C-alpha cells in the first residue's frame, strides 16, 4: 500500500513538473496557424505597413523602427488598435496567443532580408 501511494505521489510530481512546459506549448500557435498568421501579417498588416513592413499608411514595423517599443506596448496596440488612426484592434479576430506570436515575429526581425 505504501509503495502504491508513493508511486502515485511520484507520478503526480512528474506531471506537475511538466505543467510549465505544457503551458508554453499551449501558448504557441500550431505550425498551420503560424502559416495563417504570417499570411495575415503580409496581406492585412502589409496593406498599411508595407509588404516589407517598411511603412506606408501606417508606420514601419521593421526591427529598427520598433526597437524602442516594449513587447507589451506592441501587444496592446495590436490588441486594441490606435484610436483616431486606421489601426484597428485585432482582438475580435485573433487570440491573445496569436497576437503575441505576431509581435514576437516582428521583434525577431520579420521579414528577414
């Protein structure tokens, strides 16, 4: 009986140790969703920010252009938009995870030359 409880407790600890890893995976869109999001970035965001994110109706979103912006402020902008501008909030169409993934992609220097 003692070994059974010990084994169950051990399994419980093992599962708990995987939670942060599992949560991180759950926050990342699937490869298929990432492809959809990248297409959205080029087509929808690119229609204002330029297909190479170098600016147009909207400001440039190149790595140099957003270097002084925090990740959190970029997420807020994508989520809620910018009132009084053409920048809409995307929270009605995209999940928090989708928005964070797009912002992270820009912060990695998308699109690469």
